C-alpha cells in the first residue's frame, strides 16, 4: 500500500518538469510507475511541441499545425488529469496510447 508521499509523488509526476522530483526521490514501485508515465508524457509533449512549433513557421499551412497543436495539447491535458486521478486513487493504470512504454524499471 502506498503512503501519502507516494500519492504526492504520483501527482507531481504529471505536472511537466516536476516529474524530476519523483524520479529523484521516489523509491516505491507506485512512485516509479507514475514517474515513468509522467516522464513519457513529458517527453512526448516536448517532442511534439518542437515539431509543431517548426510546422508553425511554414507559411500557408500554419493553421493546420495550430489546430493539430490545440488538439494535441488537449489530449495531453486529459492524459495528465487521468494520471493524477489514478495516482490519487492509489491505482497503477497505464495512460492510453503511451502507457505501455517503459523508461524506468
């Protein structure tokens, strides 16, 4: 059973760069699970943010990249909320689409 610190680490895992805190301090499997999920989400957000940012520089199709970016940001926000809800409830459910990727064992 996870303690309240594990739940806090789980929540922090889904708040952007704050994923570094549970990565460095979290010791339990619960914290590591959520740190992995949050790290994958953060990496995906950064990579796609750079790609979409570059796409926004292309005249003529800027609006397409803006729409894709908006939808992508909404999807990432929903996954972060889902991850936080899972952490608060003490569950270790994988995020949709990206949840099966493992960087932290």
